[in-house]
DNA sequence: GCACTTTTGAAAAAATTTTATAAACTTTGG
DNA sequence: CCAAAGTTTATAAAATTTTTTCAAAAGTGC
């Protein structure tokens, strides 16, 4: 007698344990290759706690499916030289879309994190459905222009500012991007035909720094993204921390100056009103207009020409007014950061965004403020650094976010 | 020909993969049984992603070693009734030591989290080596009095306030407990002969709530412990969050009232100065002395008799002065908590400590402040609750911390 | 009593690890 | 400079472990 046959596809397949373990290994190999770029079978076996023959089978399968390829043999060590494996740069492309309040960039990135196509336009993030329509046509045009097979695109990551509920795929700061109760992600997925992931720009930056930048390998890190606003990205236990709804890390509306400006959020002296690059420029412009002593006084007739880069350049040229202004901003920022440090006790803080170029002019006052406002125990294991990724942290982080989510869904 | 024999114990044994996987299963079974109390083989197999025969072998081994025992069969469900397994309450005891600034408690706890022996003394935490000497003799006396075989004790967890570097085993707030550069834990371990773990009292409370209290199963939770000070415990991804050095969660010195009292830390208007139970009592006493309208005025001749319980009782009796005082405290606390909520975006906040007994009198103003000081997105998925563990959260959390660390070291 | 569930344990099947050996390369010693 | 010794990787075969399958046992409900 034969056991009752499976009742077709309507019964949950109850994935067998062996399939589960196989997928776990596939995931592990892909993740490790993505992070380490190139690897030997022995290394993979060790990190995944399995035997070499077992890993060999998994990798062979991945080579056949086009995910992995060999890249010659290692050199230098004793003994027989191992074959090196890496992800295959041909195919499995991910689109990184970076929409900020001043422009929108499309990047086609291969599994080796190389940008194979890039296209930027001035169209900036707006809180309406037309913007999403623009985004869609922009993506579709760009795909055509890049002359890439659409089937080779495995996902899209959209990095935008705002409060983002990553799981539900909606942006609460820009709620009109999609219809109410319809996630922005499903809206895009339906049109594009591949999975779409939403990530907050500062969180993407933090992830990029943690995976490929200065914070590499650190368990607990903070990254502050000083641009038109100031955004905090949090890495805890080596993962970007989202919180229950994806909103974790709202530092911008912490009060640092009880006698400061009124913020659009209704409170007074929020960090955002003081330490963003835009508010720094505004204060510089006002001071120049009022006739302060500075090299920047050449713009006194038209202070609106002064940009953040002018301020940074002036500081590097020794202009004490510019240095003082940067110092003030850094100090207030450090004061606000102290709150986050007291709560998160990170190992490293990485400064990103336009102000990162001011390096020591902004890092030193941050460190001074931390020294003053944090207990000494917190400072001992803490370093503050400017990014060394030259603005690549955000798209690198977005790519990592998409890839890691795709791997996790195997 | 025979392969060269192992070179004795001086060569690293290079734990084989199969041993690693076996230990992983042992760990998994013990952790799951500890958390769920009682389990069937099928449940264990499912949660650990293995087959039933495989788990059967692991459990049999644990039964033989005395860790696990059967507790009859399940009832109610369809089909053949499965044998139930649980941890064996005899043996594998853990000592929970709870040293606060007013007393010290010794508890002997079995793997089913039952207190088999308990002893408390008034001796309170002091920052000197004599206190450690007292602790040692107190523990040793208590073990004798409990009439338990010392070999059946597998570890000790010490819950104390202060900045605790859990990995290094030192308390930075009370640095004189052990000699400089000598961890307090190794000092105790040498004398006692079993592993000792140090944990901050508020972190222990948070862990207890997350494992066995209201926050059960929540991924991201905060617990505030309002006692003589105010302590924050953080649960992230279901684990107690320590930060890089173990100091994460220092909320007490966040400024909530720029015109408030001077704190011992040097800043003004720290949360600690406003919302701790002791400062509440102090303010009540002052107001009563100055002749406020309240049932508590009966103590006007000797305000030092007023305790926190009197204030809470008065509130329950409808005394509007007491209600207002609790309201103020809760509101300020909620204001301070808002900072943590903006950064951690938790699902639940649990109020512990003596003030938890004031339930709605303290919960409502906390919620009001959160509504005012947090963006709406943060509030929607957030609940605020008083503990339902009646003060057991701290020792339960300490026990869980020890057990989970011991399991992890298998 | 019969149909249906679920657990349990033994045997068969499959997968994985370990062991052994060959291959590829570096270093050392004559 | 070449051969021998020592390393390390790759792969095939053996040993072991683990999973799957199957049938029996122990229940519920109609």
C-alpha cells in the first residue's frame, strides 16, 4: 500500500529541514562573498561551520546559476594555491535610486558594487503622486538607456529622507507619494516587476559606512549625515537599527539650545535648527551682511551667493570667522549627539554629508562637546571620524540593504 | 600506515563541525525549555529546524546528564499525546544577588525559576572592598544555611546599580569594590568557584519584563525603573542592549527642565533630579511643610515620615495634591522618555520600581507627555504599561541573564 | 466501530563529515 | 640549481550522522 499522495499545491509544502539548511548555506555563501568580495572554499567552510566538500557543492550550484564565478587563484601563501570565488558582476543588477531634496540619481550597480550606469537629474523629491510618476518613467528610461536586460535586474533600493516604515514600505514624512493605505513599494513593484526596498537616507549612509567605510566591523556605530538637515543612522550589533516602525534615530528634534530658534516642528532650539548645513549657511550669511570680519565679506553685497563650500574653504584658508562658525556648529552637534551617546554607547561616530569635508574643523568641537557632556566611561572606547567614502556611503548602503534583504528571502 | 597521532593537548583541538552542531542543539534545547518551561519533542524539532529523531537523541542525552526530565504527557489535543519535557528543578541552581542602595538579597533559584531559598539583610551597597568581603561571607553563609550541595550551583548573577562594563566585569560607578584592573567578577569567581555575572539593575529588570512579564515577545522595549534614581533598560531585537562598553541607556542625565535643580553630575534639570521617587518625596515633604492642602498635611509636624507609599495611597484616596505631584513627575518623566522614544522607537514601555504601584496616576501623564513630545508615528505602535511582576522582574531578569550566558558558553 | 490525528520508534535513504590521497606550491638544505 | 620536506588545497572514498519514510501506537470525535 502506498501512502496518500500529496494533495497538490493547495497544501502548504512544509519545507523540509534539508531544504532549509541548503538555503541557509546559499544565503551564507552569497552574503559572505558580497561582503568579502573574494573567498576560498576553505574560508567559506570555516565561517559557515561546515565541511569543505559540502561548501564545494553549494558553490558549484551557485556557479551554474550564474551568481558566482571563479577569479583565478590566490597567491603568496604556502601550499597549493586555492581557487578564488567571487560574485559574478554580469547580471543580478540592483538599481539604487537616490532622491533627495535637491536631485535624483539612478545607479545601476552590479554584485561587485560597481556602478555600471549612472544618471542624475535635478528633479527633486516632492510630496505628490506626480513625483512617483516621474520616478517610474525616470527609472524605465534609464533602464533602456543603460541597455541592460530587464530580467537581469533583481531589485531596486530607494533612499529618501523622512520617516520611513520600511516593513510597510511607506514614507510618513511624504505621505502623498502613494495613495493612502497603499505602500509606495508595492506601487513601484507593480509597475517595475521586481522587488523594491525603501530606506531612509541616513540609515543607508550608516549601513554603507559600517559595511565598507570607516566603521567596518564595528558592532555599535552612529553616523551623522549633516546636509540640509541632520540625520542620524544607527548600527547596533552590526545591523542598521530601524526600531519597531522604522523610525529609530530621530535626533533632529532634540532640544540643545533652550533659547534658540523656533523649529518648524513647534519646539524651540531643536538640533535641526542649529546644526544643519543650511542653518549654518544662513547664520554665516546674516553675520556677513551685518559686516563681520571675514574673508567671506567679499560677498557682502550678495550674501545669497555664499555656500557651505565657501565657508569650508575659508576655514581651510585660516579665516577665523569661518572656523568659529564651524566650531559652534560642531559643538552644538556634539552636545546633541551626547544624548545619543549616553543612550547607545557606540564605539565610533562617523560624520558624513557636506560638512564632513570640514574634517577637523567640525570633528574637534564635536569631540570637545562629547568630552563635556558625556560621562568619561562613554568617551574611552569612542572615536569620532569623518567619512572616507567621499559621498559613496549612501548608495553603497542602499545597495547593501537591497542585497542583504534579497539574500535573506532565499 | 597510520596517520600521525594527535600531539597531545598542546595542539588546539580544532573543534569539529559535528561537535559544533551538537552543542548548538544542546544550547537550543536548553534555551527553549528555559523560556517555555515545558515542551514536546515535535515543538523542539520545529523551532530548532531539525528532525524529531535528531532532537530525541539530544534530549535523551540531556535527561541522562540531569538537565532535563519528563513531566507526563500533554492533554487536550487530537492524536497521540506527546511526552512533555522540562528542565529538572533539582540541581543546576543559580544564585541571584540583588544589592541595592538600601539592602542586599540572596536568592537560590532553580532552573524552573523557583526561589528555593531566600535571605535578605539591610547591609547596603558601599563603594569599598569591605562590602565585597561582606558579600562573599553573606553568600557562603547563605549557601550553608540553604543546605545545598555547592556542586549543584552553576553560577551567580549580581544585580547592582551603576555603570557596569559587563564584559570586563567591573562597575565604574563603584570602582572601589575590587582592586584597580582586577574585575569584580574574577575576584568573586576565585573565592566561590563558579562563574559570576554582573548586570546593571535596570537592565536586569528590562530583561525580566521582556522574558516573563508584560513585554514578553516584543522585539523592542524600554523599561524604566523608578526608584531612588531612575534607570532605563533597553531591549532591542529581543536582547538586553548593553552598548560597546555596557553603559547604554543612561537617561538620568538628560536635561528636561532648563530651570530645574542642580544635579550632582554638574548639569541642571537632569531627569534624575526630577523624576526619581526620592526627589518626588522630597518635593512633597517641602510642600506639606509649607502648608499645602492635602491629606498628607497630617504629617506637617514631621514631614520626614512621609514615604512614597503615603503619596501613592493618598492619590488612590483621591487627594488632588498627591495626584498632581504624581502627575508632574510622570509628565517630566514622559518628557525625558520622549528623547529615548525618538531614538529607539520601541513597541512598549514598561514602568517598574516603587512608582509602578501608582499605575494610572503615573502612566497617564507619561502618555500625555509622549503625545506632546513625540511625532505621531512613534505613538501609534507604542503602549505604556505598569509592571505586573510585582517586583520580581529584577531577579527574574538576573536569573535569565546568567542562564542565557551559561547556555551560550556551551 | 471507523475515520482521522498525532506521536513514537525502527529501518531505509540521503546528506554530510571525516579520512585519505593526489596535486600544487614554498621553503630549505646540500 | 635541484631534490626533499613541509604546507595547503582539491577530490574521491569511507564513515558517520541526519533525515525521511513507514508502520505501529495512542488518542479524539462522529
